[in-house]
C-alpha cells in the first residue's frame, strides 16, 4: 500500500516591473538591481542594446558614462578603465563590489574630480561674453578722453 502524500505547491510571488523604454512587464531578474533601487526601471535587454549602440558611436568610457546617467548610478572612470571592452553588466558588478550602496550619478560626478562639467559651447559663449564686456568698458573709457 502506497501512501499518497499531499504536497502543497508553493505559490511563488515574483515582483514585476514595467520597463520605461520597451514598456514590457518583466520579473525583477530582467532588471539590473540598481535600475530598480534607483527607480530608473530600464530592463537589462534595453540597457544592453543601448550600450551596444553607444559603443558604435563613442568610445567605451563615454558609453559607460551615458548608461550610468540613464540608470542613475555612479560613474567612476577608474572602474571604466579597468573593465574596458566588457559589457555594462560587468561594470555594474564591479561597481557593486566597491560600495555597499550605489551612489547616484550626480553624487559620483561631484566626487569624481576628473570629469569636466562645463560643456565646450558654454566655455566659448562665456569667453565671448567676457570679451564683449571688456570691449564695452574700453569704449566707455575712450569716450571719456
């Protein structure tokens, strides 16, 4: 005589999130942890695809920089140089190894002194503005004499 054991099935509840780029509902495993933590909600597939596109347009460091902005995670040039030619997932794993909580993008840029903040166009505009003010002062002085 065999005994029939009734085995209760576990109802596993998966957290699902909607990717804000492809608008598909995906399980938590379909997102990088930082994407959920920082509420950027961009799935791994979309980020990986965007990273591949950026690599074709820009150098590796700039592509990492842009993706960090999308995910609102820290950009550290030192890590980007160490993991150069790896995928974005590898960069994120290395980032997770060095810090318990991932800095957001803005905080990391402020900490990272090697990143230039001023866009080149703004530099030229500011210089032109300063020169214009100096020329104006010279003209006023000339009118006095």
